[in-house]
């Protein structure tokens, strides 16, 4: 039997800006992807408990503000990763009963705030991001890590719960990178300086950025 569904393979990825439909997921740019070879789509498999899919939109109206998922540009999300949404899932640890009784479910829910995946972040295979976490620009989450706290820009975390392993660059270089705002550049500048972005000389990248800006001025 013939099919129009393209065969999946580990060398192929799902570009999020092309597939995401949930109005509570915000994808910046056109380069972030999910490695979906062994699972369903990003919305089907990675994002959990987020109101705004087809069924929930038709079935009920939420009784509380919906925490948003915000994803930057050039984000790489490994296969079978999970981004957990839905706040406390209506389980109140400060109440005697954890059970989500429907008559008090509005009181039971506690939001955790938006989940933010910064530009250029990399989430490894089977990692889990808990509700309300922010991954800074260029952060790396190791495979299998469970992230319960914010991750600083250009740092690497691993383990359960995830803890800092090391910084990708010295403090001064990270400050320089954040100041440059490379993921906010116009595409023309980003593409022109790609050879400096795909290298480890931060000083050369800064000098090239300044030279490019002078030339354009």
C-alpha cells in the first residue's frame, strides 16, 4: 500500500516553525528543530500537558492563565526529550490530599510561569525540562538530565536533578557573546559572519562584528 508520509530517519529533523500549531507555543525564527525520527511530532511527543492542542481547545475552557512555551532560534532538541508544562498539574503538595478533585481544581492549580528555551540551546536525548524553567542562550542540557532550575547562558548541566557541569566559555567571553546578541542579528550579518560563529575565537567574532557594522554604516 502506498503512502504519502515521508519515511523518518535520524538524519532528518522537524523544523518547529513549520509544524507547531498550538497558540501557546511561540517559536522565534526558522531554524529550531526537533529530532523526531523515533517519536511523533514535537507537539505530540515533546510538549506535555499544554492547553491549546486540538482536543483541549474543543473540550474545555481553562480556569487559569496558561503558562507559555517560548523557544528561541537555532535551538536543537534531541530525540525523546520532554518539555513538561501544566504547572503543578493540580496536585497540591501543601494540601493533605494530592488528588485533583474536579470541584476544587481551580484552587488546586498553581502555575509555574513560562518555560523559555533560549536561542542556540541544545537539549539532549531523553532530557526533561520541568515547568517554568529558563534555559539561557547557548545552554546545553545533557542526555537524560532532568532540569528543575534555570540554566545559565553558555553552561552545561547534567544529571537528576540537573546540576552545572561547566561553562562553555570563561565569564568574560560569555559576557561578550551576550553583548553581541548574535541571535538577534539580521540574517545577512549572521550569514556573513558564520565562519566566526562556527569557531571558538570570541575576540575574532567581536572584531568581525564591529568591522561589519562599520562597513554597513
